[in-house]
C-alpha cells in the first residue's frame, strides 16, 4: 500500500509521506491524502485509506528533521493558548475521526478490528465560564412563578385582598356622598317636626284673628311645606322613602285639644302663639342634632337653610 501510494501521489503531497515527513500534517493535507488514496488505490484497499493515513502519517513518530511547515493556529476556544505542536496534532487526530473513509453513494464498510485500530476517545474539554451564554437552555434558575404551589396561593390572596379593598373604598365613598346611616333617622324626624309645624300653621290660618299672627301663620305654612318637600326628595335619593303615616307621628293631640278649647273660650291667638314658639324652639334643636350626624354636603346644606328659616319665623313671631 505504501509503494502504491508513493508512486501515484502528487508532488506537493509526497513531502508528508515517508521517513522524513514533518511532525505536523495539516488537516487539509490529511483530507487530500485520504481522497487521493480512495481514488488511486484498488477497490479492495479503499476501505483502509482513512485508517492508513491515521496510523502511518498522523500517528507515526516524526524524525529528527526540524519542523518546516506552517506554525499551528492557536485555538481561540482553548483556554491554555499554548500553541503546543503535540496538542495541535491531537486536535488534528480528533477532527480526523469524523472524516469519511468511503466515497459518496457507497455503503460504509465496517472498520477493521484489532488492538491497533482503536479510535482514541476525545478528552473532556475544560469548563468555560461563558457556558451560560453558549448554552442558555441549561440554566438552572428556578422559575419565578409556577402553576400550583405557594405562588398560586399568594396570588389568590393578593387578588382577594385587592377586591376587598375596592369594596371597602366603594362603601366609604358611597356613605360620604349619601350621608351617614345615623343621619337617616334624624332626618326623618325633621320631616315629622315640619309636619307638626305645617299642621299648627294651617290651624292658625283658619282661626287666628290678629292680622300679624295671620301673616305669620301663612308664611310658616308655605315655607315649612317647601322645606319638607326638599328634605323628602333628598331622603328618596338616598333610598329612604317617608310614608304619610310616618309624617304625622309627631302631631300632638294634646296641643290640638288645647287650641280647640282656646277657640271655644275666645282665647285662641295667645295659645296659638305659645304653641308655635314652643314647637319652633324644639325644631331648631332637632336641626342642630341632625346636622352633627349628617356627613353629606347636600344634606347639611338643607339643614342649615331650615335652621335659618326657623330662626326668622321665631323673630317674626316675637315682634
């Protein structure tokens, strides 16, 4: 095989064959030698071309002739950067393992057996500190959230807490706009006070003889009726309707009996004036208490206007 190879080998490849071959054989030359042998040798010898090049050209120890070939190119991925010829030769042997010994379109033949034909295993390469860039899929960092487990429970708790907070804020905002729940009964009581004043003023309009008291009774009836209508509308807007049977709960039958007796005794005017003064005074106190319990700005504005109107009626009644 050696004689057949030397006879047919081109001149630029003969320097790499024989006793005086250089210690370093470039990979390109190895490929050309293997290809030339597969082309020039008989068919029964072609299957041994790769093994022959590996054993007789790559693995044979070099002579003492100094190396005249091209210096090896340092491997950038090799961290040692030594440029050692023996290491470069080992790299060449490792790369040559993957070269095909058979021509294309032919079935691969089984490699020859024997202790001398064992393919050397590649040594494990050094671990690079940049592996996390070259192989990002090998990252061992655990995911931030997983389906199920404590993270799902934490997220469910956060969502529930957020919904509860929104509900509390909504209720608080609604209570501020509509007024406190404590103000509703007191406001209903104000409408009942107003109904009693309207009842007394209407009685006075029919039975008072003094012109001054007559004018007062008419003014009181009209103004308090208007104030009562505004307050009832305000309560209805805040989901509290006041029925007619509720409005008459503070109508005092004892006062009605006293006025009836005074009318029979021709002493109606002073009894009427006294009854209106007493009722207006208690009405102002109820307005003050309802004002302190009301938080809504509209409700407070109505109570303030009613208090001022009651003060004016008392002033008109006393003059």
